C-alpha cells in the first residue's frame, strides 16, 4: 500500500505546488487527474524519491520513503513526462544501457532480458531500429519497457499518452492495464479519457489541492440530470457565464455549442438535457473549485470583508 500524508511542497517565491495531499492507494490502477500545473508531476517526483517535500510523509508498505528513498527506488518503475533517449542507438542498445544504469540483473543474459521486455511492449520488430526514427507511441512503449524491468512493486507513469495518436493510445492502454494486475500503477494525466478507460478509482488535483477521490461512475452520478447543452450566439455567451456554470464551449459548424451545469429550475431557453460524461464531472469540479478559491482569495485581499 502507498500512503501519502499531509504532503506539502513549497518552491522559492514562494510557490505552493502541493497543499496538504492525503491519499491511500492499493494495488491496481489509480489515476491522478488535473490540469497542467496542478501539482501532479511534483507529487509523482516526491513519491518516486527524486524530490524532497517541504513537509509530510510517504509510506510504501509501512516504510517511510521520504526518510528512506532507497526503499522506494528499489521497488520503483518510473516513466517521467519527458524521458530522454539517445536517437542514434537502436531500441535494444538503448534498453541495454538503461538496464545497466538501473542495476537490473539478468539471470540469463542482458540481451535475452531486453528481448523479453521489447516483446512485452510489442516492440520486438523494432529492436534493431534507431530510436530517433520512433513514433511517440513507440518511444513511450520503450519507456515502459525500462520502467517494468526488475518487476517493480510500484509503477509511476506521468502524462504517458500526451501527444499520442488514437491508435497508439489504445495500444498503450492495453499495456498499462496488463501491468496493473499485480502492482500499484499511479497514472498522472490531464486527459480525461485516460482515467475513463483505465482507472477504477481516481483523484482530482487542482492548484496543489486534492479536491476529491472518487470513481468514474460515482463522478458521473453526482451531476446526472444536471447537464444541458445548447447553441449560443457569441454575443450572449458572457451573460450566460454570469448566470450559470458553463462547463465547456465547443465550436461546432461555426456556432458555440455550450454545455452547462444547471441543478434547479428550468434551464435557459434553447438548452436540452444530455447524458453526463466523466469530462463533464471533471470540468464541473474544477470550475466550481476555482470559483470557490477565487471568492476566498478576494475575501482575503479585502481584509476578510464579505
């Protein structure tokens, strides 16, 4: 089990990247969903033992890893958001180099282990191709190959599908789902589809705070019957935003197609009820949290005046 207790990280400035994160995560896939800059990567780096928190603790199976980072490093597979490869090396040579850096032992031979890992991520056909010619999805699968070397107890993947085309994303989903069967897989992403497809449970992080921990089904149910959609003229959009919670605005055939969260009474004219999606639930949560924080900041700046 991974336990995160009152985790705070403040950078010089000061900039509070994490503001008291509490989480308990068991085996399986767990998603951390939030916009860019929410603090997800900072949290991943602290859990991985590559960044020290300002305060708070992280435990892996009862051992405090913030005090003993070697405990998690010995049991960790990590695919950071930006993973560098040497483009002139072949996939097998690159993987061999990474295994040596990690100190992963090969009972048979390093070549045999590399070939087994490449086969596991469906890259056997590209073992002798230079990494510089790989697609984004192929590079991510090579990154997963090095991350799972040594059969880690916890696997951290940070924004793994950003920039992948739909086919590569689906291929990557299958690999991650398989890896989550017998270990903790911590998936950090700003892409709602990643969570919807892969994660039985997830948490939303916004401005360094943990807003909620839930399931995709439960998140959709909280706003069921409250999502409406309609076309809005550009000139009327500002008035609509002042009178109700606008979830998202999409340009469709030259018109603003708007989805709103509306709980009580009749919706605005021209709006019809639609089925709530996980993206609706996520955006509604972030919008409402942002509005609450803005009001609190405004109150603080006015000396507590209401």
